[in-house]
C-alpha cells in the first residue's frame, strides 16, 4: 500500500513538519543528524507519538485517528524489544495472535518466517540466547508475520558490530525487496541508507532539506551535513559565468558557467597543498592554515582555515614532506576542472 503523510509534532523549542510518501514496495530512508526528528516521525507514523497537525494515509485510508494496535503497521526498533520471557517462535507468533489467528496456525506461520530469515534452528531460544544479528532477524520476522501494510525500521542495524552489520544489511535488503508494502527506514548511517533505500529524505531540524535517489544526493549535496556524509567540500556562492564569489572578498574559478546563486562542490583529494605560492596550473590558489590533521582511510585529512574553511586529503608521505601540523601555513590549490557547480534555488 502507498503511504501519504504529513507529520507535525510540536515540542518545547522544536517543531517537526515533514511530508512523506512511499509507493508500494519502495524503501524510503529518513537520514539526518541526531535530534533532527527522524525517530519522532517514525513513532508518529506508528501512533506512539501524538501529532499536532497533519495526516497519515495508506492507500487513501486515514490512520492518524486509529489506535496503534489497529494500524497494521510493523515496527522494528533499534533495540528490537523482543519479549524476554518468550522464545523466538512465540515472539514471532505474537503478531498473528494479535490478529486473532489460532495459536497453532500462528506458530506455523512464525516457524515459516523464522525459516525465511535463516533461524529455523533457533526457534526455541529466548532473546538472551541470541546474538545481535539473530535478534534483529527475529524482530524483523515478528514485524512481517503480522502482515503489515507499512513497515517501519528504526536504526535496525545500529546495535550490531561491524561484521554482523555487513552480513545482516545484505540479508535485510533481500527481505525488503520482497515486501509488497511501503517501508520507512530511519538511520543516521549513510551506508545503511544507500544500501537499503530506493529514495533518501534528508531531515535537519525537523524539516526536509533534500530528497532524491542516492546518485542525486551524493552528486549534488545541498547542506553541509549532506556534504560531510558524501565526503565533499561544499559552498554556496553567487556565479557570474565561471567566476563564483564565495565571500565578499574571495572567489574561485569553476569549469561550468552559471548565473545566480549556486553550490560549488569538490573532493578533498582535489585540493593540493604547497609550502609556498605555486606557479602555473591551478586556477585557484589561496593562503591557508592547518587547524587539524586526522587519519582518513589510507590518507590524512587536513582541515584548513583561511578565506574559506576547506578539507584536503594528502598522503602520509606528503604530510611529512610539507611538515603538516596544526598552525602550519601553506598554500592551497584547486583546478577549475575539479569543481562541480549547480543551482542553489
């Protein structure tokens, strides 16, 4: 079933106001920093948080005045919330039993679901006897066994270690691909969102700031938060042809002519550092000062201030050669061809 919702929740000093839609079979991820309102939105969809305004509809049928237990919504919480006194089989059978399915039939359905998620040999185990990945799969099976019209996932992989997360993410993607209803996933992990979702909704301070598929979001970020997620330097400026004014007294030259307000993005690896002002190739050079040096994969991430704050990635050998340390004065260079510009409207 398709989801159409506007969620308005007001609290002291904070207002959440989001419009959400999801088609049958579509996975939509709410991605954003802590405190953005993602989990509040999910809990409002489930009926666990009251709304000040708005609506929630599945295939045109309003749910926002329906009690949570009658909404036919499956929820997988971050900490799973399995019943500790029930084994895996009875945890999963709980959903069908709530729909008044006879006990024997409910347990048969639960056994089928546990088999689907690869836990046929663990039906008698209680939650404390399960690993994190196994508990997550039991929670998913419990949610799906209730035959929900909408599936809600709240940070479903957050409690897992790195190796288990990798395996469970792949399994979860397979299960979501066969779910006929709409799915809303809340996460702060960009990799979870990119791997599991068909569409991303970026939420900051209770508002949607960007919507798109993974390719669009990663290629054209529109906020500093998104730019950091995808590893880009991002600036807003005013373009006149290939010249873009980023501040009142600092401009850079870009490769693509634009007019008006634009975003300019470039990779940290595109920023070259020099001990003195370079001659020749870079169209853009400016003095900078190192503020921080940190490990970033196989490279070192150099944070710089100056006319603009910028991140540069260099090899450890280059860092030694340039004697890069906080306080070091350097020159930064950037080729126009390494920049991407797009309208900010």
